[in-house]
C-alpha cells in the first residue's frame, strides 16, 4: 500500500502540470501532425515512466545518482537527443517542409511510430527523471510491501495523469490548428518548440 497517497497524488499532479520538456515535445509534435501525433508522443513519454520506476525499484537509478561519470554520460546522450529533435524542427522549417492538411493512412502510421519513439526516448534518456524517481518514490513506499509493485503502481498513476493532461494539450492545439490552418501559426509553433527543445538540451548539458 502506498504511504501518504494523498500527498503523492498532489505532488505528482503538480509535477505533471508544470511546463517542461514533455509539454514542449507534445506541443511540437501536435503542431506537426495533429492530435494523433501529439497523443502518441504522450504515450511514448508515459511508457518511459515505467522504465524509470523499474530502475528506481531495483537500484539502477541509485547508480546514476552515485556515479558522476555514468550520470554525465547518460546526461549527454539525453541532452544530445533533445537538441537533435529541436534542430530537426528548425531544419524542416528552413527547407519549407510543413505537415499537409490531410495525411494518408500510410504516412500517418509512419508518423505515429516516429512520435512514439521520440516520446519514449526523450523520457528514458532524461537522467533528471531517473534521479527524481529515485528520490521521490521511496518516500511513499511501504517497507512491508513490494517496492517493485508499489513503484509500478505509482508510475501507473503518473501515466494516467500525464496522458490526460498531455492529450488535452494536443487536442486543444489540434482544434486551434483547424482555425488557423492557412496562417503562419504552425511555422511559428514548430520554430518555437524547436528552439525550446534545443534550449532544454543545452541547459541539461550545462547543469552540474
């Protein structure tokens, strides 16, 4: 049984609603391919939570926290991936590549597969999430129960909250996109989120 469940629920909800990398990536991909693109990105992000919960339960995240070299290595890989995502958006704008108004079934499938991969990797390769789970989850684990099962339950709760929030953002942006499909807003959104992703990657690299 999770200890102090109410406190956990409040804390994880606040964490989810706080704008950050996940929000930027979902908005970026929603502007690229609509609700399905953003929702699938959210699914990838949220699936990554179970990886961090598992690592936290079996002590791998502790190794990240204690080993400066290993932490730095994972940190650089994750930051480089974020920068790559951001630069991809900026490069697409410079080449004049924009999402078509209507996607064929085949291209949509390819985009969804790409979005799932982008969301999952951006979350799994973020060492700050791993260390956060290491420090956060143990506070609510009952020592008399299974740490592994309790960690997965808390990750599942986080999964549901994050999916609702991020899919809501994707849906809101998708509706707004329908109103301004012929304007320059989509290029602005793609460029802005691309810059944000690059900035987040650089920030992650620069932090101690």
